[in-house]
C-alpha cells in the first residue's frame, strides 16, 4: 500500500460505491417521470405530490414518531438508573447484567412471538400503541444500559466524593457533577432507543393493531403487496435525506462544541 497509494484509494472508493450506489439510485428514481425503477425517462415531482396527498403515510409517521419518542424517554430513564445500579457490586449483579444483555442477542422473530404471547395473551394488553410501547421499551432498554454503563464504569468516583466533601448533597452532586459527565452517553443511548424504535419492523409487525400501523410496517406491507411503488421510493428518499440532515447537524454541533472547549482551554 505504501508503494501503491492509489490502491488503497481505489478500495475505499469501491466500498463507498457498494454502500451508497443503491441509495443514490433510489434518490434518482424518486424523480423519475415513469413508474419504472430501472429506466429513467424524465424528471418529475409527481410521486412526491402523490405522497403528500396520502393521509395513511402521515398517520403512520405521526404514530411512529410518538412511539419512538415515548419509548426513547422511558428507556433512557430506566436504562440510566439501571446503569447506575449496576455500577456498585451486589449479590447477583452478574445475573442481572446477563439478563439485561439478552435482548441484544435474541433474534427479533423470537422476541416478537414472545412479546405477542406475553403482552397480549397473558397480560391482556390489546394490540396497538400500548403493546408496541411495552415491546419497544423492552428491546431498546438493553442498548441504553450498555451505552450508559460504559460511561459510568469509566467515570472517576473521586469527583463525586470531592463534591460531597465540599458540602453538596447527593442530589446536588448528581445534578452538577455526575449528570454532566454522563450526559453524552445518556444522549447517545436515547438516540439509539429512538432509532431502534423508529426502524423496527419485525417486532412491530406482531403487535400492530387496527389503526396503529407504524411507518416501517406500512412501507413493508405496501412493498410486499404491490411491489416497490414510486411513492415508497419517494418516501424512502425523504427518510434518507432527513437522516443525513440530522447527521450533519450532529457533526456541526459536535465540532462547534469541540472548538469552544479548545478556546476555553487556551483562554484558561
């Protein structure tokens, strides 16, 4: 590679082409004037206009956003508290750690069938938003615990002890010292929980009821019934664009905070 630097660049270019060529073609096909996805016949915005007139899409999107926000909030609170609870040694901590990690390795089909049997058949929770919320919290909780616990385990406990020595109460020490230190991990865990809930198809398909179809389940159902329609392609393009915009905003904010922290350090 040192003798042929172009080879490494070619490999990187092929990898990016493999990853993003289908997405780029999807975006181009969404502006196609015909319904064909294999032949571009002209530029048109008719599929976006038809998508804007489809009330089912906006109803599914609204339900999905509400479900993702609610499950992310609940999972973040419970997962953060669980991560702090697992910070200290107590009898059975290893068992609790294994149990909290099981949803990371259990197949989604198995979890979907298990949650359908437990929440609906055993607990009596009807299919719909309630069952979906319980299920999404159950499988996203483990990701929050893993992310937050990795930050909590590397945190210096002497900083909390110093705050206590200076007269801070446990709540004040947590609010002013502990929480700012773990805030990036908490935000990352919340983002994981939101994305997992927003993108879930397999588990949600088992628990979706009448009038409670999430957007990924709706897209999958439409694609399986009628094939990949231009409206679904336009919707997918908008979702990719929104994700890319959020990623760019996150990178810009992170860079701004890094520059601000460097400026404060130089000033000090």
